[in-house]
């Protein structure tokens, strides 16, 4: 059986977020080949600066699985998580993080503070950057060009 393309699912969530006027970032959380949660940014819709795609899927997955720790789960997100999301990923004990585009300005994983490498970080997932990078970066570029245009 062919494994689902989870980054394609995250990109679909990012497109939906962009269509709602949100910054087009999407995320999915999976266990093995099972989709547990999916979301796109909803900060404007919910008037909540913490309603990033990553936090929404972590919250949804925790509720769906009735547990706070997601030790056997993998997270796919279209943009490098910010420091807030990296901390949540650590606290949730997510096993692997796959992300698309890097975020030189706001990223907290391979850019910026590099949260998972800090001595105060209790859990660092395996990190796989650059998955679907060109599609993710192009989606964000197009969104911001349209906003500025």
C-alpha cells in the first residue's frame, strides 16, 4: 500500500488558510500512515495569535487521542515552526518534524534561536527540513506579493 503524501495534505491546508485570508501555513499530524489531525493557520479568524497550524493540530490530536504526549506522532508543516510552535512540539514530545520552507525571520528550528538545540529543551524531535520546500515557499511568496500589490 502506498504511503499517503502528508506534505501534500499540509500544502492543501495552507492553500485553504490563504483562501481564508490567513498566512498560508498548513500542518498535519500523523501516526504511521494514519492522519490524526490537520489544520491551517486561523490567527485572524479566531483573533488568537497562538492559532498557528502546528498548535491547532497538536491540540486536535491530543483531544482525539486523549493524551498530552504524542511520542509516536510525526508532524508535517509547510513552514519552519516559530519558537512558540517549536516549544509546543517539544512539550508534546512529537517524534519527527518534517517542514517545507525555512523561515529566516521567524523560524525557531534551524533559524533564529534553534530551540531544539537549547539546554532548556526537554525533548527534540528528529528534524527533516526542505520537504516540499519550493511549493511551500512559492505559496508564501505569492500570498505576500498579493498583499503588497
